[in-house]
C-alpha cells in the first residue's frame, strides 16, 4: 500500500491520478479528504472551525504487486514533497495478480 | 487490519457491516467515503468534477485478533470482488484481546 | 503509522491534535471522518440513514520515526480508550528524518 499526502491547494492530485491510471495502471487507487491535519509545514488545516479552511488534506492511496508498487513510487516521488509518501506491505486476498505491496 | 473496497452503487456495505457486527463481532469497524478513485474496472470515480459521480468509493476497515481477522476474511471474501480485500498486521495498544491483526 | 479511533461526541480530537503538534511535534497528522462504524461499545454510527447520527467516527493518523512514534503512543494512550489505538510499520520515502514507524 502506498500513501501520498497532498492538500487541496497544491493541485497535485489530478496529474498523480492520471499518471497512476493511464501510465502505470496500478490495480486500484482511492482518494479521501481529511477534515483536519498538519504536516511538515506545521500548519493545522481544519474544517468545521470558524476559520473554515479550504486547504484540507487529501490522502491518495493505491496498491499493486510489490515490484509494480516500487516502480510507481520511483515514478511519482519527484511530484511529492519529501516525507509525504509512505508505504507498507499488505496482503491482497483472492487475487493472483497481487500478493503483497510494496515488499 | 482488513480493508474492503466497495463503491456506493454496489450496495454491499450494509450486509457486510451487519455480518461483521452481528455474526463475527469484530472489535471495531469504520467506513470512509472517498472523493475519487479507480479500481480494476478502470473507471475513475470523482466528486467535485462537472460529471459529479454518485458512485464514489467506500473503504471499509476493521480489525481484530489475527486468528479472528483471518476467520472474518474467509467469511466475507465471497461477498467482495477479487483484489478488493487487503490486510496487514497492526499492533493494538492497551488491549489484551488483540495484539496484532491479521498476522 | 499510528491510528487513533475517536468519535465526534467524545471531544478528544482537539486536545490530541494540540498535543501531537505543539508538544510532540510529529511529522504529520491527518483526521478523516467516517460515514459509518462501530466499536467496542457495539453501537453502529451511520450517516445517511433515517436516524442521522451526529456521532460519526473520527480516525486520527500520524507518523514519525519509530522511536518518536513510540514516545507519542506512550504519551497519548491514557487519553484514548483501550483498543482504540493501533500502529503499524511504514516506510517513509525521500525523508531521512523518518524511515519507518513505529518499528
């Protein structure tokens, strides 16, 4: 499983999704929007407070076979801020195409 | 930790939650709605674009002891599309009932 | 990666975020709101049903170096219900400050 931390304001989501889908063809990807968060910049983004932020965190996750996930990480890491890309191994049930990611 | 990928249109969420809660009694489960994503079908679901999709990704996650998580996976995997069920080991802090999932 | 399960009604989120940001200075944290879920209490929270719940699950996740993540877990676990705090190791790409969490 590979996770990329973005925010709504950095406009990095669409090119990343396009790359993962069209070029790399990873098995699956999902994007969720956070309601609060902070990163290396130290800024706390939060929805539902008085200073309603429009720059909420976005979390993009995708998975594939370990070797393909590794290739995808190398491909996209220049688009992502350092420390905003994490990965861990998972077991994919019932699919011979992918048994763990990213190894 | 076990994760199941669904979409809003496949109506699989309610029966799964009912099974996990009533029959399997797993320690905890949460469901989050994604704002974009794609799967093996290759379709990109996305909220907030002009063609506002009503078929957004749903991510169901639950955890339990490794042996109980494994039983749960075997029980539910027929309800889930191949490759839409992933799992990884976690450490549960401060609870003797569960120390890792699913092993 | 450390994950804490909260609900909207328990008001534990703000003090936790403040502790993680101001006192512990973890590398990053995000909060997402679930649309349904249940925990040790056995209550199913769900948005979008007739009995529209205002007590939805909140999932707080943060990551840091293994040693710092461990310190953070020890610091916050008294604020969290038993079994509501899970962790697993991740690889952080492109950041020398953090290579895995929490080890």
